[in-house]
């Protein structure tokens, strides 16, 4: 069996015959440092030099939403073009204790390793606090080349929005129902707030979500740093809601009277 076939089997068949190395082992610590070089220096700080060091020339990157990218230079060029905006920069953080490493050997000789883990992605935006946007799993195939360890294959999958707001309070049915209606905001446009089974639903075109009650008049998106704060008139009728992003007022939506 060729080395290439061995790699394919190792990637796509469960690791029944592979033993995970200890976290204090030389291999684990060495690849942990390479992970930090690639992401903390390369990804987070847009270091082309770090990426050149960590990536193999024949890199193949498989993303469950973004498709396939082949070749180190193609990948680096795409990354620098799309991920290095200083005003809105993606930041990657490894989930603590999620990293695992499985050695690959041929005739008893170590030639590579599979590294798996979970990482979270944040956005560093000018004038705002760092906020989480996504969490995903990754599987990296590292190969020992003449110049050191290099990533040859990357599987990036199970991307999903983080559960930011999951704990809510119960709001009286009558009060909750008073928020239902049509609203209009200058940027977002028409917004529909509806109530079903005592849960508030937001319909703002592409953004639809069941919101979590954080107070009697504030409802948060479960997977984004966004909340709606409803404002009532003196007679108790609902006038509008304020859109809060990371606690800051970014937009107001006025209720459209029926």
C-alpha cells in the first residue's frame, strides 16, 4: 500500500487502529507549537511568513461551506485578500483541551500525524469588543518534510454559530403579545415580530430567529451579540425597539400602526 493510500485511509476511516498520544508527549507539543504558528501568527496576525513555514506546497483545504482550495500560494493569496481587513479582522482561538494527535507510521517510522480539535472564531472590529461568530471542528494532516512539519491536508467542518444567549426569563403572555407587529428600520427595512408558544420570533428578511427574553422588554438573538429593547409610550403601547449590538445602540425600528 502506498503512503498516499495510507493517508486517505487515516483521514476518512475512524481512528480504530490509531493511538492518541499523550498531551505531554514530544509529538503533541511539537504540533501544538505548529498549530500556534499557523493560527496565532499566520491567521490572527496575517503573517504570510508563518503560513509559508507551516503549509505544504501541495496543500489541499476542504471547507464544508467554502469548498476546496488547492495549492499553498493560492490559499495564502486568498487568505490575505479576504481575511486581513484591519477594520474587521477574524480571530481564531483554540478551544482548551480539545486538541488531540494521532501518529502515522510506516514500518515503524513516523512520517506524519493527524491533529484534531475544535476552534472558535471571533471578529475584531474597530470600536467594538471582540465577539464570537462561529465554532467548528478541524482535522489536519501533518507530514514530516525535509524542512520540518508541514500541513498537507485540512478538513474544516461542522461550522455553526455559537450559542451565546441560551438562558432566558419567562415573560407574561399578555406583555409578550403586545410586542408583536410590523416594524421598520432605516437600514434593515421591514421587520416582523411574532409570538408563537410564548416565544418571540424575529423575521428580518435573511435574519430569522427565535429570541431569548433577557428582561421583560429586552430579547436577545441566541447566536449573535444582538438584542432588541422595546420602548413603550406613556399609555403602555409599544412605540419602537432599539437594536443593540454588543450593548451599543446601532439602529431603531419604529412600529408601523395597523
